[in-house]
C-alpha cells in the first residue's frame, strides 16, 4: 500500500507540474516551435522587456499588488484585533462573515463589485465629476478580496497570545494604542508578514475580479496574457509565465519558511509549559 500511495503521489505531482516545467523549458527555446527544442536562447526574455504593453501591465500589476497588500494588511490586522476582543458568539458570527468571500465564486465577487463601481461612477457623472473604471477601482477590488486572507493569517497568532498581556499593559500605564503597539503587535508580526505576502501573491495573479473592475488604462499582466493568447501564442508568453511562476514560488517559499520557524519556536514553549 505504501508503494502504491507513493506512486499515486508522484503521478499527481507530475500531472500538476509537468506542464509548468515544459513551459519554462520552451521559454528558452531558440525557435517559436512548441514541439521541438532547437537551442538555448534568452532572446524571448529580452523581447519581453522591450515590449511596452507588457512593461506597462507589469507596472500596473506591481502598483496594485503592493498598495492592495499593504491596505489589506492594515485593515485585516485591525479587524483581527477587533474580532479577538469580542465575545465568543460575535467571534463566530464575524469569522463566518469573513469566510463567505473566500468560498464565494470569484465571478460573483467580480460582477457584484463591477455593478457597485458602475453605480458609483454614474452618481459621480451626474454630479459633473468625470469618473470611470481605473486603478482606484482595481485597488479597491483587490483590497476587498485580500482582507479575509490577511485576517485568517493574523487571527491564529492572537489566539496563541497570553489573554492577559493586553490588560497587564493597561494596568502598567499604557494607553490602549500603546498596549496594541508594544504588546500585541510584536506577538503577531509573523502572521502580519505572512498575510501581507499572501495578499501580494493573490493580487499578483488575479484575473477574474480584475477583468470586471479594471479600465482600459489599468490592465494587469493576467489580463494582457489573456489578450495575447487570443492570437498566435508568442514565446514571450512562456517567458512571462515563467517569471510569474518564479515570483510566486519565491514568495510561497518565504511564507512556508517563516511558518516553519514560528512552529519551531513555539515547540520549546509548549514543552516548557508541559514540564511546569
């Protein structure tokens, strides 16, 4: 049974990652052939960075990902601290509300946000203000779907804290803001960083929600790649996809390494508490 389970696991990983490996290999292919590897070259990467459309999309993607990740981290962290201070019934209700956007189909979220933005744009236009779908609506949409993931990254760290640390800080003369900044924040920094990286990663490769909430001047890389695939697929797409995959892989490795370090730090604490 162990042999069969290992073979099954290997087949699953081959099925998942073989296409990505092929894509990365052919991004270095000298010819445009998608069936034969004729020689090693970096010309497609060079052409990729000479393409103004892709560079503009890359800049938009980076701006949206960074701003939305920072805003979602700020709001999600504040929300996690607020929910942690509630009673158990309200905690369960708020966590259920937080989980709904995560299980909700992205197309539903994208369409609903698009309708909301169009309604707001029409109101502004009636007031004589020129408004349209742009980078602002795109950032708001990305912040909206990133917040639940940040909250779920920070909230477990709050639950691991000593529940009396905050009250002790208040008794020792701290204001509520100082108690949060000096006592709570140092304890939850790993969760905050993990949530920020996760939000950045999700924003980086989002397509469905961006498709409904972006304007003609705020196209992101996934949208540009989708438009390019409608024509003959250029090897530049292989190079671009390889770079995106490498970026996401590095970020996920950073998240996993931090989680492993956090768990290894918590194990000695648990052993001390059991020994006592």
